[in-house]
C-alpha cells in the first residue's frame, strides 16, 4: 500500500506513520506539505497511490477546498478527508465521493477499514484503465507503448528523440520520458540509442546525488528506446535566462553548478556538453545536471569519440574540446565560465555565423570583458575562460570556493542587485 498524505501537522503525520507501521509494515507514506510544496500539479492524478489523505485544515488552507478540485480530476485516486469533528465537511466530502476519518478513528479499526476500501477501489480503477482502449492510448508516447506511464503532453522534439511529460504509476509522480525517434534506414538505431540511454542511466546511478537528474527507468518498446527521468516543472537554465538574472542569482547558480561538477568529477565523469539547456532547476532552488549521453568516463583507457571527432555545443566548448584534443575536468570549468558570462552579460562571449568560426574564436580571441558593473567578477571569469587548462582553476571545488567567495563579497556590499 502506498499513501499520499497532505498535512502540515507533524504530530498527526507521525500518528498515521506509526499506525501504518503497526498495521501494514510494508506500507509507504509520502507526506506533501501544502505550505512549502504548494498545490499538486494540475495534471497529477496520483495513480501510483492507493489513496490520498487530506488534512481538513492547515494554516491558510482547507483540505475540503482541495478535495473539491481533486475530485473533479477524472481518474484521481480515492480521497480520504481527515476531519476534526466538522460534520458538514464530512457530509460534503461524502458527496464528492471521498472517504472520511476523524482524529479519533485513526486509532480504531475504522482506519484500516477505510484504507482497505480505498485500496480496493483504486485496484479496480487501475484494472479497468489498463484493459480499456482509452487506457492503452494514454500509455502511448509517440509510436512507443510504455506500460505503467500515462501520457500528459509532449515537451519537445529533436532529431534524435522526443521528450514527454507523463505520470509514473510506480514512482507516484510526474516524470519526463525521452523516447528515441524512428530513423528510417538505420537498422541498429534502437540498440544504439538504448546504449546511449544506458550510459546516461548508469552514470546517474553511479553518482547517485541530487547534483544530477534522478533516472527512474529505461527500456525498448515497439523498437523505440526510452528513458524515464525526474521532471522539472521550472524547466532549464536556458528558459530562466530569457529574463535578466540579478548578479547575486547568477553567482549563486554558478557556485551551485561548480559544486555539481565537483560531484560529477569525483565519480570519474566528464560532462562534455555543459550548457544552460542541460542545467535543470528544482522548485527548492537547487539545480541538477542532465544529458550525460556525451559524457566520458575518465577511468576508460580508450574512448573512441576522442579520436579526432568533435562532440558538444560550439558556443560552450573549451578550446581543447573544439579541436578534439585530450580533455580533463578543466574543460567543463571553461563551459561554466561561458555560462557565467552569459548570465551576467546577457549574451554569449563569442558569436559568429558558423560553428567552426565560433570554435576558432574560443581558441584565438581574447577573453571578453564583462560590463563595467561586474568588474569585480572579471578576474574570476578569466580563470574560468583561460585558453590553456593549466591557467584555469585546478578543480571544480576550487572554482566553487572562488564563486562562493565572490558572491559573499557581492552580498556584503549591501546591493540589491
């Protein structure tokens, strides 16, 4: 049994957790704070839960109001309103099709009876959904049928893959699904894409840190390779950069990015495609790196992608990467410097009409100057964007320390920028 509890009262959370442990030791309870985490995503149906328990009240909110909205979502999991002696609320909850439990009933047999009834209702609803034509259609992502995931919408399309938002029954949350495109005439494409997705999956599992995207699942269906990952409601840094960033926010993000790179490098991984589109933003303000399909395992003695072939995004490539030379972690630090410049100046440091001209400028052009108001950051930027790796910071940890120090100096000046 898996339950979602929407509650702010820590004592009642603990009471329910203890009650579950004594009745169903294997039951899983996920607590959602309506104050710190906000409303549930509008597409979310809690299909991975047997029931959703709603507190009747919390500071500034009422579970009954949530129940009205959630009950209107076709296919939402059974609701259980935790009432505190409010008979009118219990009656309205019943009219919505929700179960009710009073505080006193949490320690009685009624607790188990209500949850068993909700569990049985949800089991029947899942069985009907899986066997229906509509249920099968909602498990289709492009041309791939992926069991256990409900299609919500397409996020993006690319030459190699499509990106979708879906709901995972197993994870009990919204997820992003990357599904390989069907490329006619390339017989080994599903296998090749699966190998790339497998590399991403294995790297994320090895690092196992909030610094990188959480990957849930991968497989091949209908000859399409697919990868299931954490969904980021706020999107990526590229989207955030469409509006001007305050200097302190740019420095905070750069320091967080350096710390994430330190974690990745400590696991023996070079990212090699660091750019705003591969830096995701969480609701709590943290970041996560994604897309390790071009990453290199530093422990490998041979990497065929390094034999004279350039991989990556020219605007963010280090000079050595743009010329297919050997790479080390300082190459990722150069990409970090490009991103920092772009966040502060509002434009990329080097621009040209074609990719090879951009690659040339990274190697030959002088390091650009930041606008005058950011002069204090220029020495740090020059370390990151040094043409020779030996002139950059020795490690991501050292870069993170320098960025954090610069941020603290900036904040100590009392500026609101």
